[in-house]
């Protein structure tokens, strides 16, 4: 049940194919052996209009990977590294690229049609 939320500096929308990035990351997560059901995968971006960074250039993409507890730490780290590698390939000129691992703690409520 990976959920991936990518916060990014708003100007990246004009200079990068963020939908294509979402598609590639979705496909990567679905193909990972620890992901059983493609219907459980979520990837989305959120544009940030106000921010200040301690690096130049003043641009960023920060991914938060939310996973249900139970995966081994090595699997979690491998998934995070895959995401960072894709961000680096898609956005080599961006000032800050980061990935944070977090738990999607039960009870997790959902509604799907």
C-alpha cells in the first residue's frame, strides 16, 4: 500500500513533466516485489508556492513514501532509493531532492468505488 506524495517548488510544473514522473514512479512501485495490489498504490504531487531553502538554486522536490508497517527496513530503503534515483534522473538541476520514509499507521481508512 505505498502512497507517495511529492511536494515541489511550484515552478517545476512549467519545466518538468510531473505527470510523466508520477507514471514512472507508479510503475516502479507496482513492479516492486513487496507490492501486491496495484490498486493500493497512490502517487501525487503538491506544488508549494512559498518556501525558502538553504541551497541554490532555490528549487526542490521532496517525496514522502508512506508504507504500512511490516516491510523489512532493507526493502523500505530500497524503495526510497529507487524514488530518489528517479527524481535525480528527472530533475538533475533541482537544488534539493529528498525522500522521507514514514509509516501509514493503522487504522487506515479508505473508500474505493
